[in-house]
């Protein structure tokens, strides 16, 4: 079973394409956060995970953040 469900994600984000882009970008930020822990670098570019997750997979963490409403987005101006 996949968690969070796609229906829950589509309630927060308007398209599957946007889900992929948002989740991938946030997963990279979480990955960078974990790599910077030992280096003592600031967290401006890579904030820590915003939720408690049982998963150690960064992509799953980012999808759970989207489903919980912790991550929002806006389209860039055209």
C-alpha cells in the first residue's frame, strides 16, 4: 500500500506533475539537510523535515509533508 494516497495528495496539489516536482525538490532539500548535519553549515537552504515520519526514505517524507499541508507552492509568474 502506498502512503500517502494519490487522492490525498491531489487534494493539496492541482496536478500529478506538480506533485512530482514538489516532492523531488523537497526530497533533495531533506537529503542536503542530513548531509550538512556533520559539517556545521546553516539550514537556510536545507531546512529539516517538517514532520515525524516512520520512513527513512526522503521522497516518502516529502510526500507526507505535502499530504499534511506543511509544504505549499505557487507557480512562478509568466
